[in-house]
């Protein structure tokens, strides 16, 4: 009987490999995650690991950047909403969903965890994360300022304070998730927080962006 041909090797999925690597760094920190653990989780040899990502430190840095941009993408989607209420609601609710993916092995926010844990020397995690979060907060503040100019927000609202409130809620939801709060509990907090956001003035309707030329 002819021998069975060897099965085809599993196709390498870089995004999936980054996700598995991030989970290990999340659970064990940078120093506590060995190359052997990474190759076992990714299903590749150490030579393939080095060829794909470089050193362990390079892989750690890429995993941090990948997740940081994943969180920033929530802002992208939220800021596309037509009203300030919808912007803040989507930002908080989607973040809760992201922070409570316990079935995937990572409660909370990886970048916040990495800031507080040991890191490699190839990436200043604290500075990188702080810069990205400041950029996201600035985008949110710009959207709130636009809403204030068009009358979508009451004139009494202090835009900078409202932006800071939303960012503080975001950070708090992340921390509470890391401490074991459930998705249901955090959604309850987010929904209650929405009742504290100043409503759109009566009789106002959200501005509708003009269609792009040629549309």
C-alpha cells in the first residue's frame, strides 16, 4: 500500500499569530513569555518565528501596536455616527465588548496591561499608548467642539470636560474588566453613563454631511 501523502502544512495567518502571541504576553508578561511558549501557541518553529517577526521583542512590539490600533478603530467607527449621543454610546458599548472578550483569554485592555507590566526595550509602551490615546481624545474633542458650534450640544456644556469624562469612563471600563467585571455589569455602567450626557437641544436635528462631489 502506498504511503499516505503528508498533509499540507497549515497556512500561516499573521493576524491570528499576533492574536495568540498577544494573549500569551497578556497572561505572562514579556519576560514570562518564552520563545518555546510562542512557537507552541503559533504552531511554528523558532526559525519561522524569527523569520516572520524578528526577535521576541519585535513580536511583542507588533502585538502591542496591533491591539492599540484595534482600540483606536473603535473611535473611527464611533466618530462616524451622526450625533454626539450616538458617538459616545457606540464608543462606550463597543469598548465594553472589546474589553470583555474573556472567551478569547484576555479581559481588559492589553495596552493598559502592558503599560503596567514588564516590557521590552524595543518599544516605549507607555509613551506609545499615551500618544495614541491623546490622539483619540483629541479627535473626540474636535467632534464635540463641532457639536457645540452647531448647537447640537447645550451652550452650558464644557467640551473639554465632557471629553475628559468620556475618556475617564473608557479607562475605568477597561480597568474594571481586568478586575473581573462582567460584560453585563459594564454594559449597565455604560448605559447609565449615557443618561448623564446632556441631551440634544429640543428642536435640533443632527447636521447631515454634504454628499461627496460626483455622488
